[in-house]
C-alpha cells in the first residue's frame, strides 16, 4: 500500500505555488501580457503552464509549509520579485513611448492623440506607432522566449527563501527609470536633428522672403520631413532597440539585492 506523508504533500505544493507566485507577478506587470485585452484566465493558464514546465529544473524549495505564516510570507516575497522583474521589463518599453512623444512634438503632432483601449488613456499617435513597432520587433526576435528563459534563470540568481529583498533593490528600479529618458532621447535624436535642420531652413527662408506665409508652409514641411526622417531611421533602429531590450533583460536579474 502506498502511503504519502504530509511533508511530501507540503513539498509538492511548495514546489508549485512558490514559483507560481513569482511567475504570476511577472505576468501581471510585464509588457505584452499585462494588457487589458488579455483575459485574466488566459494569464492564469499561462502562468500555470510555465510553472509546470520549469518546476522540475528548479532548485530545492524551502522546507516550509505553504499554509503557514512563513509560507505565505515567502509567497508574498516571490510575488514582489515577479512584479519587480515585470516592472523592469516595462520600463524599457516606456522609452519607446517617450521617443515617439519627442518626435511627435517636433513634427507638430503633439495634439494628435486618440483613446487607447489597451492602456485606458489618451496616447499620441507617433508614440503609439513607436510602441507597436518596438513590440513587433521584440516578438520577431523571440523576445517572449527570452522573457521565459530569464524568468527560469531568476530562480537560480534570486533563490526562493524567506529572506526579504533589501531596500537597494527598489532603489535600483527607480534608478532604472533614467533609462526611459536617456534611451528615449537617443532613439528620437536622429529625427529631432533632422526636424531642427528643417526648422532652421524655414527660418532662413522666412528672413530671405518675408512675404511667405510661414504658418501655411512650415507645418506641412515639418510634417513631411518628420515622416521621411522616421521612415529612413527605422532601418537603423533595430540595433539600438535591441540594446535597450538587453538592458531590460539584465535589469530583470540584477535589480534584486538579497540582505
């Protein structure tokens, strides 16, 4: 007769629920899966599927009963770690939105916004275009698989334990916010420089021929120049965008500091 002890049942539950808490926290905060268009049931099924796939290869779990206060504390810690990893991945995508806003302002399309049902807010059209372009490029590079691989690797880099994360971990996430401004500005810089040259040429033309209506001529010129510069620059944005993605993947593992 086969007998199963309660310690074995607790070990099986811990081997499933502790990693599941981190994975669900990551899915709830990471781009692509945290959008409102993906149902919560789909996210739950995805998290359970990933957990069942990587659970046999994970390090040993702490010998703690999941239903106790210590077990709930570990589960809460894992959820925070997953949310922090997802937030680190989301920060780099915010850089593309900021680059789109910079370009849109210089093109004169800062007022052109529409309601984005995914984010639930008004979004500039150029920022939405840059975000979709970055997301499609990310998927074409199998970025979602890199997320899964990084998530599985995180259980070795950040082991599951009752030791809480240090305050430096959350400070690292806030400092990572500087990537939004630096990377966003660098991505938008070629188009911004081209539009600055266009505006400078329009200023010289206005001084040379004051009878020209600069308001009727300037807006179509900056708009056309912005689209042409953006179309040319898209061919050269693959490498910088990939570098930004690599920053996000490294930050997913490096932000956590264990006491």
